[in-house]
C-alpha cells in the first residue's frame, strides 16, 4: 500500500541548509545593499542612508555602456556558436560509434573542468603564436571553448532519453535526415537547447579569468567592474553595475533550471 506521507527532514539538516545558503548568498546581499548607500567611499554598517542616485549616475557613464555592450555581444555570439557546435557534437557522439569516442567526449568537456587560468594562458599563447591581435573575436573564441560544453552536456543527456524507435520509424517512413531532425529530434531537444543556451549566456556574460587573457585592451563588464575596485569613490556605482551582472546571470540560470526541472519531472 502506497503511503502519501513524506518524511520530514531533521531540524539540524534544515538549519545547516539555511546556514549554507546564507553563507553563499550573503556577499550578494551586501553588494545589493551598498548599491543604495548615500556615502561614496564609506562601508560602515548599517549604511548611513539609502538612495537611488547611483543608478542615474551609472546610466550616464559612457564607459559602462561600452563595457555592457561588449559583454552582451560577446555572450550572444558565444551562445550561438555553442548551440551549433554543442548540438552537432552531441549528435555525432550519440549517433556514431567509432574508435576513441569516449576520449573525444572527454576532450569536449575538458575546458570546463580545467581551471580558467589554464585555459586563458593556453588561449593567449595560441593567439600570440598565430600572430593575431586581440579583438572581439578572440574573446568570443575564448568564451565558446567552455560554453560549448554546457550545450553539449544538455543535448546529449536529452538524446540519451529520447526513444530511438521514433527516429527509426521516421526513417522507415521515408523521411530524410533533415526532416527527421526537424520533426522528431528537434522537438525532443528543444528545452535542452534553451537550457544550455541560457547557461552558456550566463557563463559568458560574467566570465573574467579567460577574458583577461583574450581581451587585450578591451573591457567587458566584469573587467570594468574589477578595474573600478581601485577607485573608492566609485564603489556605489560599481555595486550598481554588479547588480546588472547578477540580474543578467541569475535570470537565465533560473529559466534554464525551470526547463530542466520540468523535463526531469
């Protein structure tokens, strides 16, 4: 007989979970709080007052808009590349059996497993040896190396849960490879593509380590924020800029989580 009761978690486990969440998110709460402080250089607690004047000030900063625009353009391009390459790679790994397939799969996910500084140094060395200058595209290539992994992981996991009989039936009924992909495979992996794309965009938008090695003199928003930390009187403005980064990364992650969770359930 099935029981409808659910075992409750022990109180100690609930307290530990709450403490862990507070520890992880407390720095974000500090950033949000001091984005509204009335003092320029003071970090006294509690803040002497609250104001929204720094939001108006940052909107008039041309350097902020340039950095934000570059971050958005890089994240968008890296996400598109990741969606194409990640999907094609996942399809090839799933559909084909060849010598070294597992080793090839490991090489695909390796960039996200390596420390960012290792990837950054490797990319900078490769760019330097090739004689290319550091441009917008070198940042995109650097970000695409790890964004591809997020799409690949999502798509191949979904393909493994897709019924092979649907694909075989489509081919038996005379559908071409493109028609099978469009009408059978794509609807099944659509939410995985959306989730992978959202995660890739979020990772690219707030990336700083790899960007530092591939940007040259250009400044994405995270690098701009980092450079502002040496200016005490710009701290409230810097905190406001950090809010943009938090929003631009948190929202895609929540959307990706929602679609992934619904699929699992």
